[in-house]
């Protein structure tokens, strides 16, 4: 069915027609039929009152509320393009982005509204239009559906244009996992909607997979836990940083009760324990963790950055199906899943991989199989808009050079080593991948976040680390933890120079640590150095 569809509105209308009386927006108790009517009413408003036509650009600037999603589909339904603006940026940046893309209108919620040359309308205004006047535009798969900026707004930033075909390819790939993420499952929606993964996991997948959506506009763990307890979602997507935070909380809780050692032993031996009839003991360990997430959660999705292997394995041992995806805005999000899921026939495990019709390869691998990750397929953007120089550098023979470096393991799972530009190369020629080192040190519960990067000490290149530590943690204790961790790896990788802070390390809106800013703050004396 999806293969014959031309655009995203056709997909939406088809799903809503088949699920009309079923709830889509959980918190608002709004059905699919009501959702579609809201989309059509908003589309009529855009055409009649604001004279938006096919090819026009409409900016979206707001938090995670139903009106964002309704407006998004309304914009696409009339052949216009949605410009996704990061709510965390300064208004000057928003203005530059709207000017660069020629935006005709901006829809924003009240906290994000401001005066500018582009007409800005409250996205939560009630539409008094008649949905029966709605006429869907003739939109093709090749038409641009949405635009995003991949970097800041100064200089010559890159603008990614994602087509209806890119998004429909994502929908087609999602069909292959409906035996795991089943129709009717509730998706928890707190990932920011302006981010590609917010679009993928909060806007597209809950619809195409005929699920429900529980939106959360407030980014506070206490709000998350309250929602999970009340609504019990089956699918919880988050960025790796969130999964790391909950991992630390779970471990700390077990340590305080002197149960961490026995918990690890039981999780490691759970298969033989279940075989000999001691499954109740395993459940006693796993149930309290499942209860944190509401008790019905089946699938955890990690997006926006590579999930540390230690963290993924921990949640898998607890019985969650962990969808750890790799991708960029340019690849419409999840170019590949590291996801151990049951095969449809129930026999064995399938280790996911690229979504249907897409390909991923390791370009020019070294003797260890490590090389740059390249991608091609129907989920790949047609190119950066108005940037021939960037396109010439990013594409080769139809392949997109992601700038990330990795390898494929024996099961075909992608192991991301890190960004090519963050690779540490010592004078000896040996290479150190910051991601691998950060994963190692984060296994210490007193280290809450880590940033490893190249640095010069006495004219010599070394790996340097900045650790966010628990309040009150002494540098001497962290030094002991670092030395103990170093014994697990080759000596040339050892971090001997580091700094600590109790403050949160600077992060992007997707919760990725900004290594360059950490380095700048270090050199400005913001962190307590522990060199030696």
C-alpha cells in the first residue's frame, strides 16, 4: 500500500480512515478522526487566511504539543514545506534561518513568539474553518516536505531538505517491525519535535504504525516518571544521555541497598536460572526497574547519538528490546538499527540493520575493519539546498559520507567509533576513539558524564578527559577510578590528564556533549584540573 502512495498526507489519511475511533493523542483523548479533521482545518486556514500555496515555506517554532503535529501535516498536505526551528536557539538565529529559506509564515506557541519581519501566529489558536473545504495538493514523492539546519546560522550553514519520498521510505521500513512495535502501542513523545528524531519517532512512526502518542513538553525526569506511572507507554524513545542518567540512578539505588553485585550476577545468569525454574528470582530483580517505566514498556529506542554498548547491554539484560539507531538528519534519521528483534516467524533473532531498501557500508576499512560510514538509499536526502560545494564534498557515486567512523561486528551490527574529526591520533600513529574511552569511564557510577578529546601537554598529543562528577566527589577518588579503568585497555589509550566539574557539561539540543566547548571551558579555567 505505502509503495503506491505519493505523499505523506495520503499516508495520514489512509491510517486515519482505518483507525478513526481509536485514540491517537493520549493525554488529550483525541481520536485519529479528530486528528485528521484538525489537520484539514489548519490546512484550510493556511490557504484561505495566509495564502500559503504549494512550494511555500512555513516555519514551526514550539514545544511538544499536538498543534505542532497537526500543523506539520497540514503544511505538507497543501504542498508547502515545514521549516523546523530549534527552540533552544536565539531569535537572531531563527530570523536568519527564516530569511535564508524564504519563510512566508511562522507558527509558534506563546512562549516562543517574538517580533520579526515574518508574520508569526499563535499555533494554538482555534481554527474556525470548515474542513469540508480542504483540498489536498498534488504532491509528489520528490517534493520537499521539511527543511532543517544542520549547524549554526552564521556563515554558510547547510540546509537539509527531506522529501515526501524520504519520509515514506521510513514508513515502509517501519512496517518490517510491526511484530515488535505493535498497533495500539503508546509512544512517549518528549524528544523535541524540531529534531529529525522527534519527527521520526513522535510524528511519523506513531501514525504509520497505528499507535498512540503521549506528548510531554516539559523536559524533566520527574515529569517523565509521573507520566510513565499513569499512562504506562510501551515505547519510550530518548537520547543516549537520558538512558545514561537512568542507568546511573538504577545502579545507585541498587548500591545503596547493597544489591548491585547480586543484581549483576542474577542478570548474567538469568537464562540458566529460568531453565531450572528460578525465573521468579530473575523477575524480582527486573520488575522494580520495569515498574519505573510504568510496567508495560517493551521497547526502548535510543536516537541522536550512538548508545554506549555497556548501556545497551544493561537494558537488554533487564528484558527490554533496545532499538539503538544510527543516522543523521541527512538520512531521515535511522539509517540503521542495532536492534536484536525476534524474527517474524518466531525462530531466532534478527539484528536489524538498514531500513528496507537502504544500504550502509564501511568505506576503505583498515586492518581492523574500521572506516568511514557511507550510506545510500531512498531515505537519503537529495542534497543540501543551495550548497553545491557541500554536496560535492558529501557525495560520491551516490553514497553519502556521514563523517562518522565505525565497523560492522560479526552479527552485522554497527559499532560507531566516533566522529572522524574527533579522532585522536598520537605521534606514534596510534588512534584513540573518544566514544570508546567515554564508555569505559562512564561505567564508574560517580562519573556522570565524560568528554575525551585531543590535547597537548608539554608539546605532546595526549587523550584528555573532563568528567562531570557527583557533588562532593574528590579528585583523588576520581583519579583512583580512572587508573582502575585504564587497566582494562591498552596502555597507549590511558587517560593520565583530566579535569572534574560538578556542573553539567555543555550539550546540544539533542543532548550530545559539545567537545569543543568543553575544551574551551577547560582552557578558560572553568574546571578543576587534575594533571599529572
